[in-house]
C-alpha cells in the first residue's frame, strides 16, 4: 500500500473509533437472528403483505425466503430515472424465480440540477438530499425486509439513498444503476454553442438545438458530472455489481445486470449464510478508496460535500484535509469532459472501471482487502460483464487502455496528482477543482467584483462592465443562506472573458459541481457569508489573490482594516416562493460545507 493512503486510513480509523464503534453496535443490535418480519405481531405482518399475491404471501410466511425492499427514484420527466420504470417488475420476477420476494418499499424524490440550473428550484437541491435520506429511512422502517435494492443515479439521489440506508446498515444492500444515455453531440461542441450564445453570436434556436442533441434520450447525461461520479464511486466502494456503472439503459446487458443484482442481494442475507450488511461494507477503507477514485478521475466537487455527510452516517469522521492529502499522491488517470473532450461512454470503451481499478490496486492506492457486495476483496472489480449466449458472465478487463487520450495507466498519468485542491486563507476554507483549469489560469490576483446573485453578474457582463481582470466574489450562496445552489449560469460569461485574455476567477460559498470548467473557482467557502464568514467583509475593488497551485485564498487587506469592517447582510427574499419557505427549518440546521452541508450532522454527533 502507498504510505500516504495507509497514513490517511489509519488516522481516519483513529479519529472515528468512538463513533464508528457506536454505529457498529447499533446495526449489529438491529440485526436479528432471523427475518425481522418473523418478530412482527400478526396484525403488523398481515398489513405488510395484504397487497401481495398469493404466491408472495405464501413465500413471506416461510421464513427461509428473503424479502427484498425496492427503493426507487423513478420519475419519467428526468432522463436518468426514466429507465427505472421497468426495474421493479424485472426485480420481482427474478426474485420469484429463486423463491424470494421483492416489495416496492418506497419512492424518493429526484430533482435535476440541469433542469433547475439558474432557477429558484435549484435552491432546494441540497435539501433534497436530506429529504431523500429521510424518505429512504421511512421506506425501510417497517421491519419487513431482509435486504434492499437502491435504484438511484443522479446528483443528490445516490448520496441521499446511501445516507438513509446506512442508518439501516444491518441490511444487505446493493445499488442498482440505470446507465448513461448513448452519446450525442460532443461536450465541446455543446460548450462552444453556450459561449457563443452568451456573446450574442448564436440564436436561441441554435442553442436549443445543441442542447437537445446533447441531452437526447434515456439515461444519465454523458459528461463526467456528479451523476456519473456517483456511479464510479459506488462501484469502487463495492456497492455495485462489477462493471455495472456505465452500461447503457434498455440493453440486454443492462437488464441482465439488474436481474443479477436481485439474485446477488439474496446471497448476502442471513438466510443464505453469507451475511454481509451494508454497514460492514462502508467503512474507513472503502471511503478512502472512494476518495482515491474521485481524485484519479477528476470527479465532481459535490463529493466534497457528499462524502463527509455519507461518512458521518456510518459513524466515520472524514475531513477535507484527508481528501487533500490523498490528492497529493493520486495521479489523474482519466480525462472526461469537463476535464477532456471525451464522454463517459468513451471512458467505458477505453477500458472503464475494470482498467481503472486494476491500475489503482496494482499501484497500492486502493485497499484490496475490503468487503463488497460480491464478497471479500476488490480485485473482483477488475472484471467486466458480458453476455455469453444470453448468460451473464464476467471476464478480466483490458490490461491496456484502448485510448490513452481518455484513460491512462499509472506509468503515464495526465497529472502526477489528483484534481482537487483545498483552498485556505483569510477568506476561509474552500475547494477548487484544478484538473480542468490550465496551469496558466490557476493563479489570479485582481480586484474583487462583489455579487449576491448570478443574474447580477450576467447583467454586468451584458452591460460591458466586466471587460477587465477581476475576481468575482459570489456570496450568500451557502447552505444556511439559500440552500447552496449550483452557479453554472455564470460559467459561459466567465469563460468568454477568459478567452478574451482577461484574468478571471470565482470565489463563492455556493457550488459549481462536477461540471466545473476552465475557470479557477474556489467554491464551498466556509464559514459562509450568512454566518458572518470573511466573504461578508469583502468590498468592491479589494485586491484578491486566488492561488490554485499553493491552495491559498486571500484578500490583500490589512488585518486591522478587515477586522473593523461590518459584515454585509444578505438578501432574504429568495427564501420565499417555489416551495423554498417549506425548507427554512432545514437551512437553519445545515452544517458547514466542510461537514457535508447536512441537516443531520449535529444529531449524529450527539451519538458520540
């Protein structure tokens, strides 16, 4: 093992010892000697099976059958979730073939950051993760189940499902992906049209045509944003079947993997004798593996929020410093848009997960001796699935990358380090995704232009007020202020200005996510402005330095002058309308970005 990986893992184990032991005690105490439904009162059990068919009722009365909860984020408005319409029936049919039962335990909401981008609904995004976690807990609360299948794929859905299911960590659980849509126009072409539209050089009709050719069918978006990062991390953590992440929907192989997930989860139950519950899979080593894979692929910065929140739900105290220390030693092995021109289907074709995991294992950067839904050992995930005369089989994945412009071996990385930097200075702490930012753009020192709304920046651009070097300070965008929306509405304007030769950067207590582009952006800055953080002290024209090489974030103002300033007060009008007023209690409870921007953190910390 690489000494840095061991060091981070060992200190994570030491830091988490008390809370992890409490968590393990909780889930081991919850795991009964037999099926939980066997301990229900007769009336309770009758309620739980009343809607079942005769065959399923008879099976559930036999305690040697497994009852599998199906929790789904299906809706047919969002492309990534639309394929899940058909999964429950496939799963139920597969389970009946082996004498077990599947019950649709509950649905969770699934909102799309792409649809709500720049709209008021985006301010519900982080809150939706917490709602999904709670909805998952409600779905699993009936004590009817021996195992669970989680059907979710996109931005907040997978983290929410995992956070909720970890509180039922005594249940064997497999995550079942839906797969990416097939490739449309290139991501570069799409981005070029967006920039031309921002400059007034493309019509709305041209923009709409471009977007619809990019997002054109069922499945996840094909760029390497939060949705596809979710899938990659679930596989590296051993929560998917090997090679399941990036198989397109509505294909025979996708259907075969869904059926196999149903079969496999029953093999992990107490009835099978090979009991591996979720809480025994998600541990300190599997979390370190997920962060290594995040860095190696330049994955979504949203996971600097999600992974600490997920870890907390498993009794583990993961920090940004852990993530930063790993980033220093993990090389970048893939270039998928926005870090390159390729999409996730190209990544899959070049060697995909099996090649990536083999390279990281052989370099001692991943823990191999971990639990997975396939049993003990991550080496199983160097194989990939195929259909052989209609039968699902696994074979060893490619030893060599089929396209080193997309996926490279450890010996020839794109960069000797990962794509994530922790930023720190007198403006607070944040993160920057440097993997997509050219080295010559990673350091910007320029006067501040202060904004509190994306539209204000767009209006300033259109008025010609941004034709200069500047650092955009977009504040009052943190979790406690307005729910921490993504801020991609600014991306085309800042990209145009950079292309015109100006030095531009962004500092914000909001989010930019996995689609963070070529602009140096220090995001998730905390303490946030709404809590009186240093961003609230910045004034128009202050000289600000953003250094993505050294990881520093400074306003070049004398400390005494800065301390004497009164902090700005953000607007509160955006907290009303589009349902935002319903989430006021949750905004008040959110932790800092560094602790996962979670409403649950304080409650879980009381369990120490």
